[in-house]
C-alpha cells in the first residue's frame, strides 16, 4: 500500500493551505489513492460544482474553508468550516461552492 503523497511529512501544516483557489475551477490534490482508501483536497471557486454522481465507497467530507452545499439523495446540506458529513456509498450526491469552498474528502471503499 502506498503512503501519502503531495504533502510534507513530519511537518505541521494547515490543510486548507495545501490547495489554492482558481477562478472558475474546481481544483483537486490527491494525497492518497488505493483500492481501500482515497484522500483528496478540493477547492471550489464560488459557483463551481461537481455534478450528481455516485461513489462505491462511503465519503467523509470535512469543510476546511468557506461554505459548501452537499446534496445527498436530492436533499441539500450546507457545510461550514469545521463541519463534516458522510455521503453514503451508492447514493447520488453533488458538491457546490456556495462561496469559495475547500474540503477534505476521505473515501473508504
């Protein structure tokens, strides 16, 4: 199993500083990816989104900055800095930047 990548080790860091905002874009930075686990940092410029899709694993989203709208099974949830929500496996979900929004996504397969 491969370890973490694209991030400093043995150093104190702030996750929200590890991915930058880009106007009109969703930016992602993969920290780990294998058959059991995926860890990715995302930044959403205000108004950007990842449209409705399903995942094969349970997805834990933690808001690092701003406000995001997480829609699960058609029900919207506003996520603020420090808050988390689980998007269950095989349930349709979408992510939208209500304003500039950064999140940590951990998917467990």
